[in-house]
């Protein structure tokens, strides 16, 4: 189906450098001159020196640091934020690594050949085969290494399908894993410096990412009640043992940090990167602000940049990405302003995929954006554009939905914002964000313009500014699909992935139910993201490359500071964190091996 296939951006060709490229090049050249001039003054503490300097304490940075330390390299991590963990700590911490020991022990019938076929089909020709192969070959070893050198253990997310399970090599029952429960007490006082999660787990419960599917259905499905009880039982047991239970991104970040503590790796918080130190064409260190003082940290062996993307840089988003765009729709860590990417570019790095992000439909709630997963897949909802017409399979992979929003957004046919339409029957049955069924939605959602409510479809259309007749016709057509169980327009529910967050008690298609019970609701949908996915161009060893393909000696990048190995697509849950950790691991090993 056209709307759920990976999007591939066409290559841009010109007869010569664009005005924007020339202006940016001039600005970068000026920046280099300014940096060299500034470094003519000997920074304070210029004698601080390590084998490896890691920029960023997210999943990429801490995995790289743990690897470097265990290879016998003296290592330091610098972190801009007052907390460690970055966006990984805020996340659900799914990790997509084919053929890892956790899924193989669980009986997942994966093979290297299947994984290679699947990833090649998902990514296409946007990413060199060598990088794809490096990820697939080293990911399993990385997971095993992390388990041997930290308290982290992992669970298979059984049933969470690959995002394109019908592609050759796709796994309908999933390849993704997530961190197991971890006691935060192992960090001692350092636990207070863990970056908080995006949506906190309710007090007294221990919840895994794989549980949310069933918690959403707890009012209508016996297994939902069973999973809710299990979450409570875990929380109660942990409390009786005096533990501080952590799961998802909190567990991942805490476990990696515990590994660094045991390995004696310092993590310097409140230490933003100012620039890279380049001598004779080689990156030899970083300039940071440390305790309010400009400080040079020399790197005898190499610098690994894992500083995240640029989702909170309004200037970079305006320069590289399609409009409308902004910094208010992302759920990435607020410190991710592209500092590492810009420093790499000043050092000569080429950039890739700067137009893209780890997109997903989001509701711009007044406190923070809400990234929609289950809500747009559950039966009894539709997504419509500004003309009141459906335009996509609502259950498609979230990045694909936003690609369609951008691709089809015009003045005559606005798709940004889009609108998620549901009825009261839907609200009576399913958790919505953290609002239980039957309970009223917060008043602030309505006063902020993120949500609207009306007694009829026509009145709702008027409130959100779409043609009433078109919206009524769309609802009527969709209700017909719900009765037959076949969405002939967008094939919602045909894929195993579509049905993951669906309601198995709804038949004949667990993704489709009519919208019939007033009042009706509309939620504003904008192009949200988990972070940007463009950054420095790297090779299969995570070394940063120049535009001419040559390697910048001493400089490596991983995670969202580098161009994603997933290209313009998304293989499965954890396609951000899995590669981030793997290329951090690869970078540190390459430094140790060199």
C-alpha cells in the first residue's frame, strides 16, 4: 500500500552550489577562523587529557564510553545538560537489533540473511550497504557486551511487529527488545541526576513498554486487567524490597551509567561543547565550558560525538527542514540544539539526512506535545486533512504518516495540521494519553486549541474549519469500511503492524469501528518527532567523513549527531536507540583497534 511504504527523498541536483550553501560555507569558514583565534589564548586547564573524549551521555555516548573503558582507554564523558541520559532516558527504550542473544534465546527465528534482506528493503539505496552490514554484524555483540559489563538485562517485546512485516525478512512477531526492571538504588546519589522520562510511570506501578498496548485496553479486555494487575504487583514487590524500580528509558540510562561508575568513567554534567580542537587536520580534543571556565580537553586517541540531534534549534530546523516546522512539537531532550553537528561541520564534516527526523503524529498539548501511538490505531478514529478527507492509513508506521502529511501539504489541500476524529464510544473504551475511559479530558486541551468537542460531525467540522459535508461524507464512508472490515481506501488493518495497538474484541477488523456516538472530538495533529535523524556523514566504522569521502582523523559520531543508518525510514521499534548504541560501540572499538 502506497501510504505505508518507506519514503525516499529524491536527490537534489543543481548546476552549482546554491546561495544557501555558499552563505553557509562562508559562515563555517568564519567560524573556523574565530575558533582558531580564540584557541590562540591558552584555555584554562589546557593540560586536561584523556585517551577518548565522548560528547553526550545518551545511549550512544554512554555505550561508547563503556566500550572504550573496557578496552583499557582512559575516557571521559562531557554532557551539556545538568542530567545524564539525554533523549534515551525520556524514551520507551525499544531497541531494534536483529539476531541478538535475547531474541534468539526466546525462539525468534531470525537469521543474518533475513535481517539483511529486510533492512535493505526498508532503507533502500539511501545508506551505503557497508554501513547497514556493520550495524547488523555488530549489534548483537554490542548487546552481549552491555549485558556483560553493566547491570542491564533485556526482554523481548513479543508481538511488537517489525514496521513492515510483509517485506522479505520482516518479523511479524517482532525483533525489538527493551530493558528489564532495574533498581535505581544502584546509582546512589547519582540517581537524582537521571534525566526524567517523557511521561512518568504512575506511582506504585512497574510498567514496560510492551505493557502499554494492554493498559490502553484495560477497560474492555480481560488481558488489559491482567497486565494492570501485574504492573501493580511488580510495583508492590519492589516497594517491599526497598527498591526504586526503573523501566524503559530510565532503566537503560541508569544501567549504562552504573556500568560507567563501575568502570571509573567520569561524566561531567553542565559541560557544554564549544568546539572541536583540530590540529594538522586531525581532531585532537574538545573545547568546553567547565565550571564556568573555557577548558580544553585533549584527546590522545579520538573524540566520539554522541550529542544528539538539532530538534530544539529553530535556526537549523528552518534551514534544513520543510515548513511548517518548529521546536515546540518535538519530545527530544531540550538540550539537543545541534552543537555537536555544527562543530563537526566546522571541522569539515559532510552532512546527511538533515531534512528528516524520527517523525510521528503529535498533539500539541499546552504542557508538552503528545506523540500518538495507540490513539490513531484504535478502532473508532480517523485522520483527516484540512479538507475533511482521510489521506493515510492511520495505523501505518508513525514516520510514514508524517512524511505523507508533508508530501501532500499544499494551500489547496492543507495537511498540517491534520485532525484525529473520534466519537464518545471510542472515549468510553480506551485510555487516551493518561486519561482513563469515561473521564473528561482536561479543560486546558480545549482552551489551548489542541482539542475540540461538538454534538454532531457537522458542528465539529465548523469548529476545526473543515468542510462539514466533506467530513460527514468521510465518516459515512469509513463507517461502511468498519462494517465490512475492509478499508479499501488505505488498507488499515491489513498489516500485522497495524493490528498491534488495535482492539482484538472488535470484529471483523480490530482496527476499524464506526464513529456514531455523540459527542464527537477532534485533536489537532502536527508533525511531531522523537528527534532529528540527520547529522555528520559517517562510514561503517563510525568515522566522520568529509564531502570528498575522506576521513577526518580522530573524529567519530553516533546516534542522532550522525546521519541515520535507517535512511528515510524506520525498521521497527528501537530503530533510533539500537543503531545509536551499536555505532557508539563500533567507534570506541575502532579507536582501541587503531
